[in-house]
C-alpha cells in the first residue's frame, strides 16, 4: 500500500478521496497497539511502511493537512513513533495533540540558572555509569549496520575510548545557534565535501528479512530488533520533516511545546522531546535525524521567538507565554551544548552545530539575559580545528551566525576582545584532535599591517582572534594536523579546503557589517586579503572577496554619515581610506569588473565599487577616478541583466558625489545611461535605473540651490525633456519602478526654469507629468508609491515658475491631496499629503475661495479623524499626523485673505474646541522626528501661532464681517492657555497690545 501511494514522475497524483482513505488507513495502523500475535520485527516493518506511506502522500501527493484533528492525530502518532523502542522509555500519547500556547502538562517551575545547569545535567549525563560504546568512529560511507552500532550509546557518554569526557565546565555550557540550513560544505564545495542527509533515500531503505546481515552469532535477535526499532524512529522523524514542510509555520508553532523542551528533562513521560532523542538515542543516524527536524522547526522562527521575555520573577499564578518561550530557548542552548561535547559521530556533530546556528540566527538575544552566546562561543572554539572538514565549516558558520545576529550585541563585542587563548585550554587538554591554543595567532603580516595599526583606530591592545583566524584560513597554507580528512581540498592545494575559506570570508563580511569598530583596525590587512582573493582563479573566492570589499566600504560610509554617532577621532582617517581604495584599484578589482565570463562577479564588483567613501573618491588620483567612471559607463551596455542592474545602481550612487554632481558632462552621460536602462526588459534593471534617476534628479535640485547658476544654464533642455518623458512612462510600470519614477518627476518639475516652461514643447509634457502624479496619488498602489507621489507634488508646488493657482491642474492636485489626507488607510501617506498642502507660500497659489475652503475643511476633518484606524500599527503615527495637520492649518491661517475668513469662522464654530485642543497639544508636546524631517522646536511652534494671529489681525475685513474678531479670539485663547500653563505671559501681552 505504501508503494501504491508513491508518486511516479510523469503520472498524475492519487486523487484526493483516495489520498484521504489511504491516510486514514496508515494512521489507524500507527495508532493500533501491538498484537501479541505479531513479532517485534514484523510490527516494526508495519510501522515503517505506514510512515513511508504518509510521507509519500505529503511529499509526492501534495496532501494538505487542513483539519486540526487530522494534523493533531498525525503529530501524536509521530511523537509516539519517534520514541519507539528507545531504551528506558515507554510513553503513552493521547490520540490527538491540540495546538496550545502553553505546555500540555504541568511543567516544573523555572529553576535559577546555576541550579539548572548543575542539577539538570545529572539525569541526562550520569543516569548510568556505563555506556556501550565502541572506540571506532563513524565515517561517511561505512555500512549502515556498522553505523547503527559503532556510535551507540544508552545515555550521554562518559569517559571512555572514542568518547570525550564531560567535565564540569562542559556540562554547564549551553549551545546557541545560527543560520538557516546551509550546505555542509558551503557554497562552491565539491560534492564529495557534503555530508549525506540522514533523510536521503538510502538512509531508511525498505526492509526485508533477507536484507539483514545479522546472524545469531554476531548480534543475535536483540540487536536485530534494536536496528529495526531505530529505523522506525528514523522513519517517524522523516515523516515529521515532511509534515513540517507541508504546513504553515504559524500552525506548527502551536505544537511547539510538544516537541521542544522548556524545562530540564527529569524523566517524566510528558517531558520527552526532540532533545531526548538527540541526547539519549543510541543510534547516531537517529540523533542526526532528530537534529535535522529541530533545525527545520527553528528555521524561520525569528518572529515567533521574538516574543521571548527572560525574567527571574517567577512568583506568578501562571507562567506567561513569553517567559515559556524564553525558557525554551535557554533549554535548547543547554541541551545542544551537552550534545555537542558528548557526540563522537562527525556527521551528527555537524548536524548539532548547524542546529545551533539556526537557533542563534533566530533567538532574540537582545531580550534575553547575557551568557547564552558566551557559552556557545567558548564551546565551539576547539571544533574549528576538528579533523572533519564539515565540522570545521559548520563551526565557522556558527561563529558567523553569532556575529550577525542582532549585531552589534555588547556580549559579542566583549567576546571579540577576548584574549586569543581564552576558552581553549580546558577543551584542548582533553581533545587530542585539536592543535595548541595559540594555533590561530599565526597571521600574515603584510607591508600595510604596521601602517594600518598605527594610522587606523587605536584599537584594543588584544588582537581580535576571530579576525586573525579567518585571515589565516583564507591566506595561509593549511596545517598537517587536519589535512588528513579534508575531502574538500583540491588535489595538490596548499590552502584550506574551499568551503573553509569561503565560510571564513563570510564571517569577515559579517564582522565588517555588524562590528566595524573592531574590524577597522585590520583595514589594510583585509585589503591585502581581498586583493589575494580577487586575484585567484576560482570565481567563488573572487566573489566572496568582492562581497567583503563591499561590506568594508559600506562600514566606512556609515562612519562618515552626518547622523553617525562615531566620534571623528574614532573614524578611519580619510587618508587611510584613500590608500585602501588605491590598493584596490591598482590591484585585481578592475580585472574582476571586466571579467565577462563571470557576470555574477562583475555585478558584485560593481556593488563594491559603489561603496567607496565620497570623501575618499575626491582625493583619489584623477586617473583612478576616470577609471571608475569609465568602467561603470562601459558596463552599462552589458547584455547581462545582473551586471546592468548593478551598474545602474552604482551610477546612481556616483551622481550624488559632491565632486561629481556639478560636472555637467558626467551628469549628462549618467542620465543617458540610466534612460537606456529604463527601457530594459528586466524589471530589476528598470527598478535600479528608476532609483538612480531619482538620485540624479536629487542632484539637479542640490545644484539648483547653489549660488552658481552655470549648471542650470549648461544642462541640456532636450535631455530634460527626455528625462520627463521616460519618467512619465516609468510611472506606469510596476510599483518597484513607479515609486522612484514619481520621485524623479517631482524633482524634474521643481527643477524646470522659466526658460523651459515658456517653450511650447514643454507645456504638454508638464501637464502630462502632473497628471501622472495625481493619478498615482489616487490609485490603490503600495504605500511607498503613494507617499512618493505626495512628496513629488509637494516638490512641484515649490517651483515659483509654474502657474500654481491658475493652471487647470491646480484644483485636481489639491483634490487628490485632500482626498488622501482624510481617507487614506496609511497614516504616513496622510502625513505626507498634509505636508504638501502646507508648502505653497502665497494665498494666490491656493486658487479660488472655494478651493481654499475645501482644503481648510479637509484638514479639519483629517484632524478629527486622526485616530480613526482599524490597523493597530498606524496608531504610532497619530501624533505625527496631528502635528503635520496643525502646521498646515496654521500655515493656511497665515496666508488667508478677507474672503476666506467666513469659511474659517464657520468651521471653528462647529469644531473649534477640537481644533484648539489639538493645537494646544501640538504647542506643548510636539512630536518625535518623522519622515517629513525634524519636528519644530517649542519656539518655532508658538511662533507659528503668533504669525497666524499677526496676519489675521492685519487683514482688512469686509464691512460688517465679524469673522476676523472671532478667529483672532480663537488664536488668542490658544496662546493664553499655552502661556498660562508655561508660566509666561510676556509674549502674549506684547502681542495683544498692538
């Protein structure tokens, strides 16, 4: 039956009604107790085939488990089968597992960390004094039966041949993880470097008695039964893995507590979990399978785990779900670290470390107490010199996960500053596989090292051992101590295997991204490493070298940003950055940019070239500057879309450089290159080109604000026309293109000079461009698109040469903005539309009296509805929205004419109290910085009210109109209340005496 549901390529799947019938038959078989008439081996085969049948339905038949009872029943039998025949365990499971946010049993109250570390290790590690272990280690490719028996253990191992001692320090360490299931040998690894998956087709073959190599003399019936029971456990885990892949993660996490521990396992039947198998199963293959399932559960769990709250206050009537999740995370760390020091099988050891990497990548360490990462860090160090290359690679992956999770973490910052030998002496003394503790002190001392150490930051007196380790792995010849099992090293290669070198480069890139203050001390030395990588023949090494260069460049740019909190004395000096980039441009980087045989490398090199510090670029020799520009403009003609997209983006970065943005020829050449890319068939290329066009038009605005008008005069009007036409077409494209196309349109319409607007050929294109912006504001597009369209219309309003107020499109633009400010679901778009409405500087720009009245009334309505939302996430923008609307209302008052006063008075009679309360709130509290810029200061806020009052008092009211007096009274009341509350009336007295 299991064979009948197996999918065959090219043939249709089993129909759904038959799938359900088969599923129920398999499920019933798994739920049924063992009959006395069936021997153990036959029963195991029955269970195994039922599990294979369900797995085939989930994998090939694409069966969906939509019913809670159906899924719960399956998970219940899988949990029961996962422990089938496990020595010392005989658990009874309910028929159905139900999802719940809390454990389905009364767990023990959380224990203080020190107690849990010492006491919980006893039942797990020292429950028995003997362990049946053969000294022979498991190697890839050994026979299945040998693999099942040679790594067996009844509980966690004790001192003995082929096992490591669990001394006191190890038992207290708790593991932590990182990264989502990466290939064992990392990218670019040869096939023979990879460890076969425990769930490969060969891992649990169809079993028949004729296939067994056991004999009564060799193992007897008991060992044969144990082998079959282990295969049932492996089959259940394989089926569980398929189940995980067939259901949504949010559904899976409802069953978290059924499979993941949250308290130390003290032997109760209800507390068994995947970690029980990892720590106690005698079969190394089953342990590896359990770890792979746990990795699958942890992968993508960041959002679920982010609710964890680590607290020592356990004196509560119940345990909050957030505390339970935190306890579960800590228990996973503890158990995985115990498994790490106990494991002897290299394949299973690799799975443990990969599982730890997944845990580290997804755990919210910023919400947990310190020490979890420290324990993982110290425990994993010795495994970097393990004899098995896959263990070494996964150890580096784990270290990379530690330095990339929630970076920068203070705990990791301290770990990076540890002495080179810290945490090694204990482990290396009992582990003959590892080299002496000072093995990683060897590192290349290039010609730039001494200069870099002097001229860069005065860094820590103790070198960062992880950086020196990674540098040595990349550039130093491999050591004999671990070369014996380096299956991944190319024949005759003197370096570490490629997977090791690539992973080391990735760790360096993570460090450059998250801990640049530590990495910058090695800037010039890392420059030499990059040059060496880019000069090698292997494209994978070149690619990782280019990625490292990009991260270092980005780190330098971050230091020099205006909002950077890095003190000038702590930044890398510009002179050293110039030296660094001169080394890059004089080295193999230009060759990588021209390597058309490897377009991915070309694209990565373009990204790296765009990460150059603008201050450093202006100080490069002129021939190096020309080299950069020439290569980028040339690569824009590439036929490869990856290269073209990267080039378009790089040009968009360069056009913002202060030393290039006033170069009319460069800006024009860049504009032509970008316009060509906007016509590309690839959406990614067009999106990058639109972003660069937006940057280029930002440059036009910056140049317009400089005293020298030569740029505007020399910039081609014909090119401006082409840019407008291309941006209009791009505004009809997908959202990824549209958002930057409308940004460019706003800037271009702002940039237009009277000499352009007067020309007949511009009149039609201006009208078309403004209509494109208006339609984008009103359509149901992505928030970013509509936000940019509102911002663009605000830019249009800034151009005094445009006939704002008299042109037919004026009322359409205002209607679109008032519609958005009162009804858009997204508050950030409302804020931007209110900001746009407050930009026109003169009353005539607002058009007729009716138009002004519509805008005024819309803003009052928007203020009234500033808390009306069904989306909880929008509430955090309420204060910013009210601030912006209040500014817009005060601005409208400060330009109002006599004809507008009656409309204003009518609104205030109806909603005056509401408006007054919000304006007072605006005056007293202000708001946080939002996307419209820095909020006004208290002095600026009350000055807005004063300005409005002064203007209204200066308006010549119509005969018999009492509106002026009413509005002045409204504003004076606001100031009176405000100054009364602040204890100062000096300004008010001075104002009212006029």
